[in-house]
C-alpha cells in the first residue's frame, strides 16, 4: 500500500504564480514529514488551473529539498515534449536523487500548447504511441535512433546512462489503456472518475494485455482528499473554495483548432468530487480510501490536498491526513 500527494500547483484568486510554486514545494516537504510515500506534480501551460509548466523542473527542486519521499510527474505531456529530451531529464533526476524520481507521462489534449511549441495537432492525434516507444527506448538503451513519422535521427549515445525507468501512463480512455497494456506499463487514473469507472478501466486494461503477460504491478489512482473534524465541515470548505479556482482554471483549456468544448458545471463537479472521494472526518476519509482499494484493486493512491487554496490550511490538511487517516488505512 502506497499513499502519496498529488499537486497541480493550483492558482486561486489573488495568488501569484511564483508563490504558488514555492508553496507547492513546501507542501511536498510537509508530505514527507507527515509520512506520505510519494508526491506527484502536474504540468500545465498558459492557465491558472495549474501554474507549473515543467513537472520535471519542479520535481528537481523538490528532490533537493527532501530526503526520503519519492517524487513523480503527473504528468509530463509527451505531445509537446521531445521524448529523448525528457528521458535525459529523467536520467538526471534519477541519478542525482538516489532513485527517488518517478516518471509519469500522458498524451495531453488538443490545446494551444501544440501551437506554441510547434508540435502540432497530428502529434496529439496519432503520435502518442511513437513518442512513448521512443521514450521507453531512451530510458533503457545506451544507443537510440528513430525512423518514424514524427522522429527521425541517426544513432546517438544516451548520457547520462539510461535509468531503466518504466513510465506510468495517464489513461483517460480505453484506447490509451490498451496502449499501456500492450507495452506492460502501469496506468495513472484521474480524479474525475469514481471507483466503478476506475475498475472498468482496469478490466479493459487486463483484457488488452498480450497473451501470457502478467499485469505490471499496481496501477495508481488519484483522488481529492480533505479532512476536517466533521464530514460536513470538510465538504463545506471545498464547496466554498474550489469553484473560485476551477471556473477560471478550466477556461484555460483553449483548443488549437477552435473546436467547441462542452461546458462544465463547476458546482456539480465539486459536489461529485466531494461525494466520491475522501472528503470528511478522519474515519470517513479512511473508509473511502479503503473502499477504493477494495473496489478497484489499486494499492497506490495519490491525494490532491490543495483544494482550499489556503496554504496554511493545505499544510494542516497534509498533517492531519498523515497523523489521523494514513494510520487507519495502513492498519486495515
């Protein structure tokens, strides 16, 4: 059983992005002190939903400030990154941290990032498999070359030495789950779906495994976690704070091709998150986490802890989860 924190570097109204990044690192330090196993950093561009544009860079800062906790990216977006460059960064973090770095990658979305970084919509639409395979090669082989649709170059030696990392793949659709299964890579499942949807995705993944292939250990599931003296208090705090972050934040997802995005009912979304995730008293939070483990079979959970947007309250949340919730889950 592993339990970590998940940080999107959320910028709430009135906050500067620089302060948010500093607070994010401090929260990771607090998570190590509270007994969490790992911390995962999200990557976003050009939006207040998350103000960390390079999860590997912030992971390096956090690794330098900590001693025990593992740090992962959730996720580095392959549609806007060169896979070999990302593998090089992962190798630096692996070697300098004593093996405490975890690489999570994802396809991303059809957003303006593709235009700004000049990778284009085709990389998003049909280039993820090629990018993932090149990344895997650069993480494990001393010599790599490419002769595909999106990447072509002669043989080059990988330095630093390949770390041998096996990336975790963010999966929000059955095709991506199939892709991860075919390559024997574990999934990262998002906080926007509940236990039943997570279990269905895992069933699809299992059915897509090549014959005779064993599952690659446990997958990872994200959830919102917020603890207070009572469940009513915890829910009220998130319902009061989260919409002020989500309304402008979600508006930052601007499609590259002008496609119309479905409108999000933010209040309904926050209500959903509070209902399906560990938001409540310590006992309620522990029960929810254990139910997720039971219903999904996932034994690695990462918890979004910054839902109030108030740094002092976030640190309190991390401390209380570590002192009052994690022991209940681990004992069970």
